[in-house]
């Protein structure tokens, strides 16, 4: 009986650890996505990180900041340019999928889409300010 309990306890610990790790990875990805959607880390923090890791001089740090700012601005423009095209592809695909479904399958498919849309909107929400 005791061996049986220990086996169950060990199994519960393993399952709990695996579940916690999976949740942590998912949560970390979600936070990273929201953080990057908000423009990524502030330029000053990036310059400081580069400075520490690469042992940059003050002159190099001053030259780095505008390079990072320009890159960030270009990325925001790129995202704005591609987002409407991605949304159009998503809508066209959903319409094509609905055309192959039976009437009984359309409602569950739309419910799935709503769940995906809600999840996507949550991912695209502004990142919290720390």
C-alpha cells in the first residue's frame, strides 16, 4: 500500500512539474509577444544591454541609440503594412473553409473562430508598463 501511495505521489509531482513548465513557457511566450507588439524594450535599456555585453564606449552608445530607434520605427511601419493583408488572408481562408462545411459544422467552426479571434486580440493588447 505504501509503495502504491509513493508511486502516485511521484506521478503527481511529475505531472504537476510538467504542467507548470508548460504553463510557464506559454505565459512567457505570451508576455514576450505583447512586449514586442508594444515596440519592444526601450532604446535606453537596449543601449545599456549592448554596452554591458559588448563593452561599448560612450561614443558607440550615442551612435547606437539612433540606429535602434530607426529600426524600431521601420518595424512598426512594416507591421502596419502587413497586418491588413494577413487579416484579409485569414478572412478569405475562413470563407473557403465554411464553403466545404455542412450546415451543422458552420456554427461550431464560427465558435472556434471567435475563440481564436479573442485569443489573438488578447495577444495584441498593449503590454503592461513596468
